[in-house]
C-alpha cells in the first residue's frame, strides 16, 4: 500500500483566514453540546452491553444510510432503489442527524462539480480542519456570502425534489431527526431493558457524534491520506484505513474519477461494505440498475497514472549520456588517454567506459579489472569470460564516457 501523502491540490493549499469569518452559532452550539454530552456519557454513564450493542447497530445503519443512500443513491444515482429501501435511508439519514437528504446532496453535488475550487463547500485545499468540520462552524459575513452565492452556478437537484420520500423527509426534518436520533433509541433501550439514561446518552448522543465524524472523514481524511491511483489532478485519495473508518468510502480517488459507479472498491481485497449492501439489496429486488464504469476505462485510468509515475521515476535515474552526446575518440586517441594512470578506461561494443568507480566491486576482482584497462574487452564481456546481462548491461550505461570512431 502506498505511503500517506501530503494533502495538496493542483493549485496548492489555500489557508483559511478564520478571523474574517463568523461563527454559525447554531452549529457551534450543537456540535459543542453533543460532543460534551458524548464525553460525559463515556465517563459517567454506566454502559450496558445491550445498549452498546443497540448503539453499534444504529451506528452501522445510520452510516450505511448516508453512504449507500444519501451518497451513492441520491447524490450520484449510481443505482436505483425501490420505495422500502428509500424510506429506510430517509429514516436512517434522519437518525444520523446530518441534515435532510436534499440539503446533503446539494452540497455534495457542488463538491463534485467544483472539487478543490472556491465553490467547493468543504474543499480540501482549505485544510484538514475546514474540510472535516470547519465549513459547518464558520460562514462568511452576509455581504460576502451573498456575493459568493451569486457567483456560484446552480446545483442541479431537480431529480431529487421530485422524489416524494425526499420531499417528505425535507419538510419534516426538524422533528424527524430528533425523534429518530434521540427519542427512538431512548425509548427502545428504556422500554425493553430499562436503560433510559444509556439509551439517550450512548445509543443516542454518543452514537450520533461517532456517526458525524465517520462521515466527515470522507470529506477530510479521504482527501488527505493515501494514493491517487486513477486521477492525480485533485485531492481525493484511496486508502484502506479511510475505507475501514467510513464503511468503504475511503477509495475516494476511484469514486471521484468514476462517481456514478456504485462501487468504491473494485479490487477483491478492498473493503467496501456499502458496495456489498447495495449488491445484496439488488439480489433481494430492493435495488436495481447498478451502474459500473466500463472495466477497460478503469484499467486505462490506472495504467495512465502508473505510467506517469514511472516516467517521473525514470527522470530521477542516471541513464548515462546518449551516444549522440558522447565525445568521439579514435583508437589511437583512446590508447594515448589510457597512458594516464588516472584513466581506467576500457572499450566494449565500440564505446569507452570508465571502470574505476566499479573496479573494487567487480566479482572478478581488481586484478581482472586491471587487465581490462586500455583494451577492447567486447568478446570477454559478451561471453568469452562471462555473458553479462540485465544489471551489468544497465550499469555500463552510467559508466559510458565516449565512443570510438574510425579515423
């Protein structure tokens, strides 16, 4: 797996002047309060295994509602879902408490349309904090915000506005989100096994805070950690750790290159439970029309990036001077030059090589190398003594200093 790379877009990092921004106080208070309550619940509220298991289940269902529902289905239309699946995602998204699907998808489509530009709502070029949560905590003053809004082209969400389930969720999100995220887990844990406090704090608050930051990692960590395997002009990256955290969304370079593919992971060893949920639902008749980008195009993108990296690496290698760039000696000039004891030169296949840098390391020893000095050892090199291949042939390229010409 490729090593982590620094976060940088094609245009480079653009620091955010936080002093020029103002707080979005509703969001600041909400995130500060829920984070404080989550910490309080871990330290002071006794944990019951039933409640924690229920919290883990809600956590997984909420995260998958975002990844498979908000993201791959509604934002990118990577597949079609029947109404029971869409209702589940609408309720699960409300349980995740990340805004209505219409609000979420509008921002996400803007992110894809203007990735790493000034119009990207959570552009990674503004830094890890901004892309993770800063964009939710700060806003420009009213005048700047209005000017920015006028400059930003419209994001197309007409298809989503026509979905009655999304329209219902959007209209009712103000009460639906608190009910699904706080009241529902509290009542279930309290009524069925008597853990009212744990239901509210562990299955509600703590689970919701964890869900937030898992999803936020798709905007931040997935643009910071890993490799650019399919496209290298923007910040999205692929990494197993991010995929593990985000239910498969960590193969983000693939996703930004092929956004309408229902998969993020395409290799057998890559972790993408969201992909397998969608695939399973298609077998059960709940999903259909799963979109996959042509395999030839996926391979082509990967090969192009691999070739670019290979070319960059080749430029770092000393291949020696090309024959057209070499000084030209007659045989007599070569012999006279070798009379200088500092010149450990030999001739192979019509080219002159300075063997001094390699003399101590040659397997034949220093005595053998002395016998090659001032001579044409083509026959010995090509099989008379040993038939040299591979590494030896390439090593000669870096030792070549001239070529022999006829007088």
